[in-house]
């Protein structure tokens, strides 16, 4: 009999593997999350080099027309179940560059997003809070 | 209606790009290799390499992943809004670009900031330069396989970011702290002691012996040699030019703010390879710490903003004219050309970023004839910031 | 060669050629030059020591029907910056290239201006698109391309209540 979606996800959140699509300035506060001050490897989260190994996709900051095509290809290469987390205010409304001809204004029109983290750029503690919320959400699924 | 139609246009247009086409082999048996933005060893840029065996025969840069059209965005905003936007020209050295924009507006309006403001600006700009060179060191270590150096570097960088948060309010983006006329607010109590403590930590980082890892030295020595004649012809500036033998620094040749009163050296080396650029970067951190110490001793009392800007008025008219300002940011020579026609918004702003010429002529020249395994070491040693290349 | 002051350099230029210029402050010379003989003048300047081409900027003046180009040159020996301003026609924007004098740095700047302003440079055969992919339309940085209207049509939705504010 087929395995339920919530069972698959509960096994995954034991240790999530992340692929960073770092395209813009919103990414700069994700580096301390990996480095020694807010070390995320003690929770079992590591950065992988290929989207095919990843469970979670972090999209940070504004995307231009040239890079959203590549981001869409990266998203399609990930295997289900997968989670997309969008960082920064540029993914919600266009942010500081709302009147630019080359940036996109709402990320959810192109890639389905599960969680947004506000900020310009969001602090490293906000990333951990977002992960905690995802874990809680998965635990409560039936 | 509009956003959905845009998405289908974009996805259909992707068939005409070269992402998923496989390239035919050339006569020598080589093939095309795309070293692109999602590679863990590269940054936000792409390079199209033609490869034969292990040797790169030609390279072509593919920028534009971060193009926002900065220069025209600034035409729709007033100078006080532009000073917040100018942090984001290059995220890794936000305060230096703030200073460039503030100097351009002040020179057009013929206003001098007070003495205390100039010293505070120099202290913040040098701290930002140290922080940017630490990122360069950390990224160079990842590019050559020395992971401990990366963790060391970013651990020490957080001391400086805490200091920025105490003084300006933001860790990475100071929200226009250096504005036309001076700085927004004065140092809080205890800031000067904290700066002295942070400088001690930085000096301790530079004394750690693990920085000379044999793997890093082996991968960087003799790799990516840039001769002096080529460097001047292709337009290199900053640490890249100094590591090839020419002693040129905008802070000494064309001084701005109060740099004439400080006593510091400009490090140069002769070899021009990746290891020489790395050593120049480390030595510059020491010299910046020396400048900050002298500035803290000479810091005078007084106002921090010119009287004309003391109360924030939304509409300030900029007189007609044009001006070209040169500064030394961490990556090289930065220039801003501002034209005004008498209104309250600038008519044209042209930003000259140092990474524009490091990426397109210099990188293509250096990658020809190199091994594939050396490509990350060469790229990270040039200290390219893709954001001030695409603007 | 000993280092020269800005006024000395300006005096030398005025005696050799007949151009009008001014020295605005220490180390800054501004000159208005015509388009004929421009490349020879640049070659003469490079022999005088102006080896570094800092930037080429383009400014669009639709009201006067012309585009202006500004060349910023720096001399490492004399520590002076000289800015040359040239005016060309806006409808038929063509200019001679300076890549034979300043090689790679001039080529990159001219490529960027060709893409964003639509100005052709004769003698530069590497004028391929740099930042934009599949862009058909006006050159984006010209003054007749209004960004806020363009963004309002293509990206935002006037019927959506939250996005209506972007139309004011």
C-alpha cells in the first residue's frame, strides 16, 4: 500500500539537506548560518552540491529574468517530497527594486513556495526559526 | 493577468537559450563546458569554457544574472532615498559605496562635512574594507579546499558585524548611515572602546599559524600570472594591479576625506600570481587596522552633520553641473559620474565598478591556457563582486 | 619624465590643439572636444602618459536631440584626471571606437553602452549582448523608455487590491 506523504516527511526532517540558490544580496546572511557562529551542521543540516540530493531549496533575494529560468530548472530537478523556502522581501513584493524592468516581483507566480522569511536581509536566527516552524508543521500532520 | 502571461513568455523563451543544448565536439576532440551560477565553486556568474582534455583553450564571460538597472533606478529617487539604495550596489562593502555617493552629491552642492564626520566616515570605511577582505580570504580558502580557513574567517568577521549593529543599526546594510552632509548620528557611548577590542581580535586572527596551509600554497603559487603591461592595458585596479608590481592607490594619489593626515603603506608584490594577490590582501588588513588606530587617537569633538542637512527636508534642489568622484573600495577603484540639471533628482548617474574590468577582459585572458582544476583558484583570487559588475 | 601640474597640461593641450577646457580643482581637467580627429587626439594623450581609461559614460539628451559621451582618463605619473566630452547625433548614433588605443578596457565599456543605449562603435567587432538575453525593444536606458509604466503593464495586476498602490 502507498506510503502517506506525512510519513515520508517525518522521516526527512531528521536531517535535512539543503541546496542554496544564491543569486543576490539576500544570501549574505546565510553564510554565518553555515559558519562557526550559528553552526547548522550540529542539527544535521548540510549543504549539498546537486539539487538531486536535496530536500529543501533556499531561494534568497531578487531574481532577474535570466536567473529565474535557471531557478525553475533547478526546482524541477529536485525529487519529491521537497520544500521551498523564500528569503527576503524581494520575493514577496519586489522589494527595493520594485520599479526595475528586469526583476520579477512575486516568486510564487513561478515556483510554489512553502514558507516566506521577511527581512532585508533576514537575520540568521530567522532561518532557524523558520526551520523550527517547518518541523512543527510536519509533526502535526496526520 | 499580466504576471501569468509573463511567466509563459519567459518559459517559452528559454528554448532559445543554450542551457540544455548539447554542444558538438570540435575537431581537436574538445567540448564546451559551462561553469555556471549553480556550481558550488563559482559565484553568481557564468563562464563558457572550451576545453580540450584538462586545458582550457578559450573562455567567454556570461554576466547579467544580477542586472537591476541601478543607474536608472537612481534617476527616479531623491538624494536622501538614493543614499539608502547606494548600499546595495555591492553587498560585501556597503559602507564604502555609501561614501562614494555622498561625496558625489556634496561636490555638486559644494558643501563640506564637519571634521568629526570625516573621521567617523574614514573609520567606518576602513572597518568595511577589513570585513570585505576577510570574506575574500574565506572564499579563497573554500576555492582551494582549506575549509578551516573559511570557518575561522567568518567567525572573526562577526565581531565587526556586531560593531556595525551597535553604531548604525544594521549588520550588513546600514540604511544610509553615511549620507550627504555627514553621518546620520554620532557614536554611542562605549563605541571607541569596543572598536579597540575588535582590532585586537583582528590582530589575533592574523597571527594564527594555520593560515599558511600547504594545500593553499600549492594550489595558488604560480597560477594565473598577470604581467604588469597586460594589467594596465586590460584596466585592472586595486589589489590585482598592486600584486603585479605598480604602486597605485587612490587614497594616496588622489586623496579624499582626511587620508592625507594618516601614515600607512601600500603593499605591492612583483610576481602577479594568485598567491601574491592573497598576500597583498592580508597585508592590507594590517594597514587598515593601523589607519583606524590613528583615526581614533585624532578624533575631534563637534557636530556630525552639516547645518544645511540637520533637519531632514524631503526636497533639496541640486544645482546644475557634473562631477566625477574616485574612491578606493576594497576591490579597486570605484567611480561615480553624476549629472544634474537643476531638479531634485539626478539626471544621470554612472557607476564604475572595479569588478567590471576584472571579470570581462582580465578573467578571460587569465583562463586561457589554464587547467580546469585551477579555475576556482584564479576566479576567487581576483575578488570579483558580481553585483557591482551587473549593477 | 617629471610629474606636471594640471594647469601645465592644459596649457600644452591648448597650444597643440585648439580646444577649450578648464581646471575645476586640483587634478581635474574638463574638455569639450569635437568628433573629427578624436582618435588622433586620444593617441596623443596616451603618449603624454594617460594610460588608464577609467570609464566611458553616455548621457541622453532627448530635448536637444543629441547623446553625449564622456571619456575619463587617468595618468599614473602626473596624478591628474582628464574628462573629454563629445556630442553625437541621437537618431543616428555612431562613434569611432578607441579599442586600438586602450585595448580590452575600452572594448568592454563600449559593449555595455551599445547594449543599453543603442550607440554603435565603428571598429569594435565584439558588440554582442552582455547583460540581457532575448531583449527586443528600446534600448533600456534611453529617456523615452518609462520604467514605471512598463512595470505597471507587465508585472503588476491593476485588479488586485494589494498591488493597486504601485500605480500611483
